[in-house]
């Protein structure tokens, strides 16, 4: 059985954790927010915004949890240092 060749890092994809904002439709209550313990939450209009430092694996875990809970994902944004 052959394995996949090792991926080469060409500098185009950052490694390690980055700060993200994830916007979902609706106001999440305490019970739903407890599914996202590493993230801070805020209400912006009709949306809930989750913000936190996530590595790639954690980001995909949060997105999977959003889908599993049936929440409507509006936006995922990786923040740059200028945005913080």
C-alpha cells in the first residue's frame, strides 16, 4: 500500500493557530454557546459572532459542530494582525 507523498510547505498556507471570526445566523443561547468553549461570543444584529484562536483542526471541528447543530453559517474570516 502506497502512502500519500508528503506535502511541501511553499509559504502559501500558514501553519499554527490563527484568530478567526465565525458568524452564524441567530442569537445563540448559553446552551448552544457551551458547544464552543474556546470561543468568545458577541451579538451583532441578527447574528452571533464567535471569535478565537484556532488551529486548522480546531477550525474544522467548530465548523463540523455548527453543521451538526443545524446552525446557519454566514461567514468564516481569518483575521490578520491589521484587523485585530
